[in-house]
C-alpha cells in the first residue's frame, strides 16, 4: 500500500486554511506550506501566515523560515517537501500540503527537468525577445511545452525556451525527477467557491491585514532591505514582489514618499489595488488548476462555502478514519 498525502489547494481566499483548522483539528497532521509568500519570516501579516493559536494545532513546516533576500524555487520546495513526507510518515503523522502556489505543486506532481546551466549568451538572446516572439519560437521548438504554458507567462515561457536552446531541441519528452505521484497515493482537493464570495473574503482579509499592522510590516521590510542591500531595487527581491507588499512600494515610488509616511487616503488606494490584483490572481489560478497536468487520479473540486462537512468526510475516508 502506498503512503498517503493530502493536498489542499485553490485560489487565494478560497477558504483552504479555515477548512483545515476548523474541520481537521482532531487529526495528527504535519502541515506543509506550499505558498511562496508564507516562506518569509518577516512577512507574516501580508502573507496571511498561520497565527500562534493555529500553529498550536498541528506540526507546521516550511512556514516563515527564510530571510527577505532569499529565493525558494520550485525545485527547492520539491526537495524539501519530499523529505518532509518521509519524515511525517516515519513519525506516524498525516502529511497535508496546503497552498496555492501552482508551480510548487506542479513540481511535486510532475517532477522537474534535470538541472541545465544556461549560458550568458542564450540568456541574453532570449531576454531581449518580445514575449510573443519567444512564445512563437518555443512553439516551433517544442509544441508540447508551449501548450502547457500560458502565452502571457513570460518568465516561464522564456525559461522553457532557454532550456530548449541549450539542449538543442524539445524538452517535453525528457525524463523528470522527483515526482511524488508514482510512489504516493494523493488526494488533491481544489477549493473553488463562487468568485463573488472570494472577493468578499479577500476584501475582509485585506481590511484585517491593515488592522493587524500591514503598513508597519512592509515599512520594516523596506528598511531591512535598504540596510542589508543598499542600492538594490526592491523588485530584485522575490519576497517584495507579491500581492500585499508590492503595491506599497509601487505607490511610494510613484509618489516619492516613504512607506511609513503613507496617510489614510494612500492606504485606502493601496488596499483597493491589493484587492484588484488579488482578483486578477484568482482568475489566473482558476486557469492553472483547470489546465494542470498531471493531476492525481483522486482529484476533487469542492466548494467550502456549503459542504465543509462533506469535504472533511472525504479526507477522513481517504486516510481511513471514521468521520
């Protein structure tokens, strides 16, 4: 019998965490983070990281452990997560991976291509290409790889094109490393409530973040970066480019004001922009989950707004517990 893994994903503000803490508190879970923003130690508010009360319920891993100048790639996540799956089963815990960062989960389900160094020449050649030209060339070199990347996802399509050029041909047929699907039995729950409900939840979350000190958190992050890496642009730090943080830097830069000096009117504008960007992300996430390949055989799309008890029963049935 294969060891079991539960994966809970879905759009931002779709109710993933609330479901886990409200419905699964009686299970011996190891909760493994798959949210690329919640890995940073200095951004607990903006990333909606678990509270101290929530952390007391389960063993939490890969949450709030990296400095602001760190990068946590899909490959790093995959390797860390695989090790934690083994650790959880050895400790008689149930591993539950929770988060909406699609590329983390895709690396876990599909594996990753072997490491391929990219030469400066190839990098320069591809980086100067327009997005549409890069996509057209990728389609010509590897139609399968191109079909799995949204034409507007410039970073991914250019990375794939660089790999094709370096390897001299298609990369889609190359063997991948690290996928968990062959060796684990996976239950994938995709949370997909009505879009208007997600908007309401996102708006409430943003208001709560401001009341919990979001402005002060981002201002501290700006000072930390300025002190540790003077002269570097904030956009060079992955931690600061996410929704809920980048909007402060954009506004401050455009209006030549320090983040800590932003007044109430400015904060209201930023809050509105955060909500707008969040809903754009929600739309992209829905596309990712709809088109994601491969997916575990046991994949369920669920609406936590009306059937949390049924979802909890699915989980407990999967792991062999009486609901």
